[in-house]
């Protein structure tokens, strides 16, 4: 017998806003808003993707943009966050750090500030409904001008004590180097926000080093290509920089040919702090609990190692200290109980269902 992963307290640090949407919700909202979904987002879901070349990344981004276009009313944003929190609760996640680029929604929600305030309010509403604590990562798009990133960093700074806990940098690494965004991250770091740029996904160790050297990264989104440089892995381990490793995403996007080739075991054994993430389950399918199942079934992680992965996710998070202590205590309690003590309880904490309901009503 094995201890149930859904009852292991954990934090989720790598989840994109639109990418967190349930597929059933996408289909329903598309029909309601009159948005035509391509076969890859309808009958053939989850889509077959490969972003190893720029054409593949363009297709991935196009599908993401189509999905984002169904979010047109404030009630849609509330629904998305409520359902995301329900799914986190079902996975045993107590802290969700969801990343959003407000500029992607600003045109329909009255500008950057109004959009961020809408998302923050939706997060607080979802917290009250589910008990899952939510922090926001404001993320800049590396394919846009660094001045846009600075504007987002200043906005994030204004809300640093009102729910924004980190500042990120996403999109195709091949189209914007980390060092170009140093000014934006300097603003965010001075405001006390965690630095969590993407790096080392589609590019090699240099991308990760720039995140460390130029952006003062506390975490690196993905970071798996650091494994190509043993000295870099040693540095990551020594500095305690958390790598947000997303196995299903890496396989789906062609970063590796199959999930078993993700260097999760090598990074873990090298001492790198790791927080497993689902990235964009709307496009890839598996959510957070499945990433832990992959660690167990594909990479042979035992329960003590799974517990350490959960601890690493908590330590690397922007959660308040009291919640970190509570979650770490919960991990110890999970490990202290024998598998037999859990019996047949594989569901969500508190005895709830392992699968959250597909529909909810917006506030």
C-alpha cells in the first residue's frame, strides 16, 4: 500500500491563469460566448503539441489565446479561480500561486489595474469557498518590450501587501532573454516580491544562469536544462533556488521526447529544490496530483521523497510563514502515518471527493 498523494499537503507554484481552466468549462463558455473551438480544443482534447520549434510554439500560443478569448465577463474570472481552487483542494494543495499577465485581459476589463483587482477579488472569493490559500504572481511576457514589464512590476509593487507575492517572466525563451528584463525585476525585488522567471525550458543552462545573475531568481520556472551543467545544479542547490518542474508539460511541449526523460531524479539527487507543477492542464491534461504520481510511478520516488518534494514546494512558495509551518507539520503527519492507517481514503483532505465538480455558480 502507498500513502494517498491527494492527502499530502503541498503548494502549487507553477500554474498559468487561463491554463488552469477545466476543459468542460472551456467548452461551455465557448458555446455561451460564441467562440469557435478548433478540433484540438474540442473533439481531440488534449491536443498533441510540440513547441520544440517556433512553429510548434506558435500553435501552442494560438490555442492558449483562443482559450483565453472565452473569458469575457467578470463572472468568468470568478468561475475560473473558484474551479482552480476546487481542483487544488482535491489534489491536497493548500497554497496556490497562480500567475497572470493582466495585460492579456486589460482590454475587456477596464485596464491593467482594474483587471488585477478583479483577479485578486476572485482569488479571495475562491479562498473563502474552498479553504485553499491563493497568492498571485504577476507575470510579464518576454515577447513584449521590457518597458511593458516595468509597468507590470510597478503595478505588482502597489499590491505587494494585498495578494501579489511574486513576479514572473513567461513565454518563449528564444524570443526574449532574461537579462533584458533586469529593470522590471529590480522593481519587484525591492517591493519584497519573489523573483520567479521562466528559464531552462526551451533554452539551455545560459538561460537559467541569466535568471540567477540578472534577475535574482528565487525560483525558476521549469529550469530542467540546468541539468546540462553540473556546476549550475550545484549552484542552484547551494543557493536554494527552487525549480518549478512540470513533467507533463515538458513531455507535451517536446522539451523531452517522453515524460521518463524529464531530469527530475537527477535534479533531485543533485540537491536542487523542486516544486512540481502542472503548468497548463487545460492544454496538457494532468493536474498537480498527477505530477506526484509521475514522480512515484515513473521515477521511483518513495513516500519519504514525495514528502520532501512537498516540503520543497512549501519552502519555495510565497505563502505566509504561519501557513508554511502548518503545511510542513501536515507533511510530517502524512509521513508519520502508515499506508494502512489511510485505509481506502484516497480522496481530498477532509473526506471530500478526489474529483471536483465540473460546474459551479459564479458569485
